[in-house]
C-alpha cells in the first residue's frame, strides 16, 4: 500500500510558499532522516576532506576538524522545526525576522547563494559526462558544439525531479541513499591500501580555525537556509526534538564518513580535490565508467534539493509565478552559468572561494532566524507571514529594523575575521590568517537582534484593517507576535 508521499511522487507539486493545509500533511520525522542521508551522501564531502589536507593539516587534525564541523548540522535541524508549525518555507518564515520587504532582500541573497551552488553541480555533472565520452575514445567530445549539447542534456535531466517537487524528492533521495552508500563504500574499499593515516607535521591553530570554518560552511551552514522547505509537510504536532535529531544525524553520518575518506585519499593523492581528473587516479581503470555514471546521478539528485529551495526563494522575493515555473527559471540560469564554468576550467578555485564566503551571509542570518524563533517560542501567525502588506510582521513600512541592522552588523563582524582566498579580514591578518568568522558573525548578529527586537517590539506598525481584508486575510492577535 502506498503512503500519501509515494502516491504524490511523479506528479507536479502545486504548492509553493503557500501554507500546506493540515489535511495534506503527512509523514514522520524519520522521512527527514532518509532525505538528508541521501542528500549528504555526495561527492562534495570527499572534496571537503581533500581541501583540509591541502591546507596543511595532518590526518589526525583533519579528523578532529571534521567531527567538530559536522556538528553544524544541528543548525539544519533547528531551522527545520518551524516548517510544521507554519506550513510554509524557510524564507517565508524569515519575514518574521526582517519584515515582508526586508525578507525579500534576504530571500534574493539566499537565491543567489543557492543558484551558485546549483551552477557548480550542473557544471560538474556536465564535466563528468564529457569525461565519460572521452573514456570511450570519442574525440568529438573536444568540440565546442558537443560540449554545449552535453550541458543541455544535463540541464534536461536536472530539471525533472525538482520540477515535480517535494514528494518526488523525498522518495528519490530515500532510494538513492542506499545506492550512493554502496557506491562510496566501493570507493573506500578500492583505495583502502593506498591511504596513509600518519606522517606530516601538525599545523598551527590559526590554520585549524580556517579548516573548521570551511567545514561548518560546507556542512550545516550551507543547508540551514533550506530546513523548513522540507519539513513543512509534516503534521503540525510533530515533535521538534525528533525533527532536530532526524535531520542532524541523517546529515552527520554520511558527511563525516565521506570527509574522512577524502582526507585519507588526499594523504597520498593531494590532487583528489578534482573529482573528475584527480580522484579517479586513485581508482582502478575498470571502475572509471561506473564511477562517472554514478557521479553524474549523484550530482543531479543533490542539485534537485537546491533547485527546489531556490524556486521557493524566488517566490518569496515576490515573483508572481508558480513554484515549478520558478524552478525552471533557475535551471535555465544555472545552465548559462554552468556553461561559463565548464569553458573556464576554473572549477576548483571557484568552489573553495564560494565556500569561504558563504559564512559571511548565512551565519548572521541563521543566528537572527534562530533567536527570533526562540523569542517567539516557535509560534507564528502563518497567514501573516504571507501578507504583502500589513499584518503582525509589517513593522515599519514592511521592514524589521532589528533584523536588518543585526544582519549588517553580523556580516561586518564576520568579514573582520574571515580568511578567504578572496579576502582576509583585519583580525584574521592580526592573528596569523586565522578564521573566527563563524563566532564573530553569529555572536554579533544574535546579540544585536536580541537587544533591538526588544526595543522595537513596542513600536511595530500594521496597515489599516481594510487593506488586509482586501487581500482576503484576517488576523488575530498572538502573544508571541
């Protein structure tokens, strides 16, 4: 007998950021466990482990950094508990922190980060398919027009799952979780005799902080902005604790194991940060074709998560389009950007630079979002979150100054102590190129928001009731608002 989720799989989801009615809610927290297990069983975590070794850390230092960095997945769990309470997506809920208009700005920035990650996935999938054609000896793969055809083929494959939506993604990730687990276990087995767990010289504490920042950014921070997008279909009475643990453990297990595998591979093969031309060098020649085929599907399934959430973010920005239409727009844009990436042949450096600066935006945002949720006791006026004008989250002309000021302060504080290939903050330079941007960004934004939200609480403004009724929305007072 099919579950409600399985029955909806294969059918285009009609819901976007609108509130999911209670009678359409289904599933349990364990569904999120399998979703995030499948999502985080991906090649990027092997790359992350390799990057740690390239920083100069020993394997044992990498092990400590990986175990610590993986704890950031509890952030994803914490940003997932609002979904069942409201029935809407993360950046619609985010309007409570920034106001309807301020929320649009943050949703736009979030959309940019998601499109950036999706672009790298589409580009890497296209490169994998091109390399597969080369393995068959097809010289036609070197021509410009053939590369363009391959990119379009990848885009065509990519658009299917995220366009269908939530139920299909949940089911596909649950299936792929086992497939990809076997795939990566095979890789671990084939390179087991080539790794080296000792040797090297311990690096400085400053370098370790850079490693922790990268792991936190690549792990929990990079997914925290999507948490409620996938939990909003759960019944409203789902226990928050069960959601947090399901998401965190489902993410922690595969990511940590794969990052350890990546670090182990890099002890003998530093060039393995390139999953196409580097990592296969450690594998038997006969495994290249199945490796590339499975890598292609691994990237496509992973990208489905980002494309689905980016479509929701685009709706939150204010575009009057359906979710599946927003997803198609994002796929087209990713295809264009991926084409530039493929022909630039500069994938490795672009990925590392993107990760290092992701902290600057998302860590302050996450701190504000979670402080706001804590202050409200995780209780929201769901309809008010979707109002274009007025309501309990209108604040001052549609902007919550507490959230906006705290976001700016947090980003500045993070920049002051970030260590990136593109930029080194003054505190980073002062303390040996260290990176404490996670702590400075989160602490500054969280504290400032907590203080300012209490100051502005008594001066929140709403539009006249007749404007709200014209939109077909009515409001009731709530102590949490």
